[in-house]
C-alpha cells in the first residue's frame, strides 16, 4: 500500500533535477516582531504609515490588546498613532485608558485627538468633564463645537446647547441641524423654526428635522407645508410626516400619505401601526400588522402594548409568544408591556415565566423593568415578592420607589407606604414627583388615614416643584368620600378651577356618595359626570343604586329608562381564577363553564352550611343574653 502511494506521488509530481526543490516560505512575522523584519533601508515614514494602518485595523476588529502591544513596540510615533489608539479606547468605552494615554507626557495631540476624547465623555453622559476638557482645548474646530452641542442636547440641556451654538465662530449644516432638533424636542418649536429660516444652506436632514419637530409640537399643517416644499425628500422625510399625522390623531391624512409613499420601509409600517394603536383603532392596526412581510421588535411591541392598554391581556401574552416563536428578541419596552398585560389579567404564572426570561438578560437591573415586575407581583397578590424585588434592585430611581408605594396603596398598606416615602426622602435624597403623591394619597384613601392624607395634600400644595393635577384632587375627594366626609369632598371639588370638568374627580365623588347612600351630593356628581362622559353606563347604574338604596324606586326606574333610551347596557362583571395554569372566567348565573353543574352544587352545599352556621350563631347569642 505504501509502495503504491509512493508511485502515485512520483507520477503526480515527477522529480526534475533542473528545478531543485525550494523550502516553503517562512510564515509571516508576528505583530510583536513587526519592526525586526524590516531592513534598515526601509524608509521610516513608510514603516510608520504601515504601523498606523495596522493599529487602526486591529482597533476596528476589537483587538485592542494587540493594537496596544504594537503601539508600545513602535520606536517612533506621530499624532496619527496616538489619535488612533486613543480613539480606539474611546469607542470601546475605556475612557480611563484613553485619558491616561491622552495625558502621557510624550503624547502628540491635535484638534482631532482632543475632539475624540471629548466625544468619549459626551457619549458616556459625563458632561461636566466634557465641558472642562472643551474649555481647556488649545484649538477648537466646528466638529468640537458640534460634539459638545450634541452632548448637551442628548442630556436635555437645551439652554446650554443653544448658548454654545450662539458662541460658535463658524457653523456648518450639522451645527444647525443639531440645534434645530434639540429645540424642537424640548417644545421650543418657534425657536427651531427661526433657526431653520436663517440657515444659509439646508440639506435633507435639515428639512426632515424641522418637519418632525413641528409635527411633534402639534403644528402639523405647518409641517405639511414645509414637507411639500422640501427638495429631494427621502424616505426619512416621508416617515417624519407620516408619524406627525399619526401622533396628532389625523389618521385619514396619515393613511392617505402612507398609500402615496413612493417607497416604504419597516419604519413606515411601524409608524402607521403605532399611530392606529395610539388612536384606539386596534382592529385596523392588527389588519396592517398581518399584511407586513417583515416585522421587528418595535412592530411586535406596539401590538403587545395595544392589547395590554385595551385590557386584552390574553391577546397580549399570545402575541408575545408568537414574537418569541418568530425568533425576535424582546427589549425593555416589550418586557414592560407584557408584564403590564400579566398584571391586568392577574396572570401570576405567565408573569413568573416572563420574569425568568428577564433574569437571563441585561434588563434584569433596568429600573423600568424592575418597576413593572413590582407592579405585576403586587397586582397578582404577591406583595411580599414585590417588596423583595424592590429591595434587591441595584439602582432605585424615582420610578422604582413610586412603583413600590403604589403597590402598598393597592393593598391598603397605608402605614408601610408612608414609611417607605419617608425613607425615600431621608436616605436616598430623592425629591417626590406627581406620581409619588398620587400613590401616597391613594394609600391613605384605601387605609382610612384621612388626617395623614390631608397633611400630605397640603405638603403637595406647598411644594412648588410639583404641579397639582386632577389625579391628586381625585385622590383627595376619594379619601374624604370613603371616610363619609362628603361635604368636605364636595367643597374640594368646588375649590377647583381648571379641573371642574374632570371625569375622575366627579367619579370619585359619586363613588363616595354611593358607598354612604348620599342622594343630594350624588345627584350633582352624577349629572356633571353625565355631561363629561355621556356614554358611561356606570354613572347611570350608580345613581340608580343610590335611589334604590333609599327606596326611591320611581327615580331609580327613571334613570334606568334614560339609560335604555341612550342604548346603553350594563356590562356584566366577571371574576376569574387560575388553576393548573388555566384561567377560568365566570359571570353572574354563568352556565357555559364545563364544570358549572359541579360548581353550583358545591355553592349550594356551602350556602346550606353557612345558613346553618348563622342560625347556630343567633341561637348561641340569644341564649347568652
């Protein structure tokens, strides 16, 4: 066998004495020996250029260790060498290494090096260090100014960005585009339009920025006028105008523009789906969703959030599972939306499964996701688990504290909510916001802490940093109404100025009147609520029940007749329970359930036992007396 193999080899590659075999070429030298393999005749400039190129190539591949090793072995370095490695450290987020290299005594620096270091601080949100570096720059160019302006704009420090923009000795179109976008996002649409009008030159980004900015601030017609005048519109311009119509509830114009688009991308479809969902047209949004050939996580999250907002938790969870089956990875907004859906349907089992998914991702420590988990566990009855989630959170921002306070309020744990509030103010030094006081007042209301609630409301009024909103008045009215202090509740409503037509305030007052059977105040609250929400059948039902509780049957029948004339029907309430990962839903006199016979037989037996126990209790009580 070996002989055959040798013969085959000889025939395949015959030996020719006139052509002696040469040894294989040596392997390329390693990077650490890069300079030892070049002769002394090689020009130094050529070697330096090749080294700089090699550092840049290794940095782009993420091989910073090899790039730094090559840098350290270079006998000569120029400003390109130093800038290349500093920029590489900045891009990977190693600002300390970048700054040590930047401050090295032998470092060669120019305006590009300074701007690269500046962009690193800006990208990490370290604005104070970025500004200190900017102020010490020996030379600045338009890119340096643009970097600092963009950093201020991203941090919502628009006044600082605008002041720096006005200080610029020279500006380019990027400078104008950055400040126009920043002003529009902060609600200063008029200032953005003024800057746009005095731009010496504009590109498609300029036109798109002002169109999007005006649309976001409700000036859709003005944005459409600029859209029609814009030269060289691209698909981003079309999407900006489409989103403007959708966000402002003008679905007819949005749909017409969507049909006229010369080309559509995924963002176009997503904008249309989100616009329909945001305006309550979930059916058309789903029809558009089903027509999409390509969907991303934004598309799926919009549908999940739409179902959750409409109280259709089952469809939201089902859509989430379809998204996972389609190979799409959830993001922060997806997890928050699906946890909200689990909260709305008290789906503890599904919520725990979602929590397990979250624990394997980087969103486990995200404050918004942690707050959604706290809300989910509290609404599913697991207040102790919600508190455990709160205590384990590494970063507790105001959203997490508000979520835990609201969880205690939901369970009527007013004292615990007050204690947590004081802990937030003392140990964390966090200032409360509007949502904090809503949770506090709600906790006092559900716990009967009237005096404590009035004290917190007075704190809110005296705190000039927090705006008093109608939700706060509704909580105060509900607090007084539950305690039977209906005259005080009505007085609170009377003192309100701009919120007199608020449905939530009148609804809270009507609820208190229903609980205590107060006719006089209840009639006023119901009439005002019917003016605000004429199609709300609950108002008619509550007023009818108030009359019935006082024996005023004619008035109760008259309210029911008004309700019938308007075509309103009482929606039946339902209860549900989860058994063995299956949710069972029940309504009054429900016989559609597969186990209804067994259920009603058991209820009958329990009723008989309860009746007998009550009779025994009355007998014992009478015998004792």
